C-alpha cells in the first residue's frame, strides 16, 4: 500500500527519507519477501 504525504514536500539530495513496512508477514508459509 502506498500513502501520499499529507502535503507537498520537496526532497533534495542529502535529505533522509524513512520507509516503514507495516505488512505482517510472520504467518506466511513459506516465509517470503514482500515486494512492491
């Protein structure tokens, strides 16, 4: 799932952008990476 920022932000070289995955994958059989 992608979420847009609540307001426009200009991201410049040297800025730090943190991405957080909130998809629960512990119950998957077999365990696999979530891509997308």
